C-alpha cells in the first residue's frame, strides 16, 4: 500500500530578521509560524497524515519560550497529523534545554527524532533519522543507515550538505550524495539548503516552506512524497506553502528606453504586492531626465509592497550640459551639478565613486524638478 508523507525543513521559527524594518519584521516572523498550519493544511488536502521536518525547525538553540510554546501548540492543534522533528545545525542536540522542554510539552502527535535509531512511522515503514549532535558535526551522520535493520520501506531523515555541495553556512559537504543507494533507502529527506533540490531520484532537499532571503527565487514549498513499495521510485511533487514571496526584478535599460514603462511591465499585479518583498536591480544607462523619472516611478510603487528596495548603483547616467539647465542655470545647485557630472565622467576615479556621483546627480535633478514643480 502506498505510503505518502510531506517532507519539509528549515522553518527557522524565531528568526529575528534584524536587518528589516519592524513592520515587515513582524510579518516575516508570523509567516514562519503560520507555515505550521499551512503545512498541515497541504498534507490534509493530499490525504497525508505524516510530516517530516528535516532540521532547523527553530532558528536558535535557545528560542524564546513563547516561540517554542506557540510552535508546539500549533502542531498539537493539527491533531490528525503526525509531526516528526529532527534536530538540525541551528537547533542541534547541543540545545539540551530546548529538546528537554519540547519533550516535556509535546502532544501525542509530535515525535522527536533525537536518536540515530530506527523509528516506525507506519506498519512496514521505518524512519532512519540522523540528528545533528552539534552545529558542525564534522562527519557524515547518515553512515549508520547502511547497517540499520528494517523491513519494508526505508526512509532516511537528515540535515546537512552533500559532498561538494555548500550548505547555507558555507561549510563543506559531509553527507555522501549516494547515501540513498548505499543504505538501500527508498527516500532520503534532507534539510539545510533553503531551495528545493533533487540530488537524485531518491534524495531531495525540500527547501524552506517560508523563504527568508532572496537567494532562492521561488515561493516557499514542501515536497509531497509517495512510495508504492520497497524499491519503487518515489513520486515527488512540490506543493506551495509560503505566504510571502521574495522576488528580485532585474531591469537592464538602454538610453532610448522608457524606464518607467519597462518597470511597470515587470512588476507583479497590484493585488500581489503586499505579500511581496521586492528587490529592484537597475542596470544599463539612461539620460538624466529618464533616470529621474524611473526612480520617481519606483518610489511611487514602493509603498505597495511588503518591503521594497531599489538598487541603482549599476545604472549609469547619461548627462549632457543642457540637462543641467533643468537643475539650475547658475548658482550653488548648478555648481554642484557640474561637479557631480565631472566626477561621473572621470575615468581616473574608482567605479564606485563614479557611480555614487551619477546617482547623486540624478537625485539632485529629481529634487530640482520637485522644487520647480
């Protein structure tokens, strides 16, 4: 009989997001907590009753008491789903107090995979977990799976990077990429990499259900896995879980183009913007008036988004002397504009200084137009 489960990892509950404004920071933290209910809903919708969390459920070894309590209560509320939590590198077994408190407060539908020993998920289905003993284990914790006895389906659960594969912390890979074959696993559920990735047909990173950076340009998700029989290839399907979308919009422009029009064409629909964190990257070259118009258009749409950042350092300014007349024909503003234009064109200066001068000239132009208007 086919065994179906949901594979997820890297919830990083309690992540502080200190580099963001408080308004979006609260939403980011709440979205991570809300992923628990969305995972359960996705599992229930597919007729699944088991969710494997492959490490880093918590962002730190000492999560705030309310972070832990709220997570355990949220999982307990999904009483028809069995949750299996594996310690990862952020919430390793070195966090003895974390796992002691979790065990003491765990509901009947929560299983903590704290030892490298076979666990029965269902009749004929054995889970082989490899919990992280510390943040950097220094060895392949999945080796024991090769000699682990079991009947029926064999499912591995681990957290870390495969050989020659960089983890989120940039550490060397430790897990053998052919571990599933060597340990006769029907499926190896991995965590640590925050994007969805298939190492082979039986070895997968689920990615995080709620992204926390622009590194992986895809909505948060989880993997729906179905295995018909021992040795049969698993059917793996990605399901969307994330509430917020992290998106990078790269806009390369030529001098003759209408930058504001191009910007409008690549932005998501207005109805989707509140739940989107957008990083706009501008490249190429525009005349001074066109650049100012583009930046004004970007500033106009910025409040639509949950968070918005415009990176324009790589957008060069094509300024002519008569463009400066639109700033001022004489006086301090004209003097400043001429100095910035000279610096922007001075090939003896470092590129970053020329870019800064170009950006400052564009902002001076926009300021002058605003005042004149």
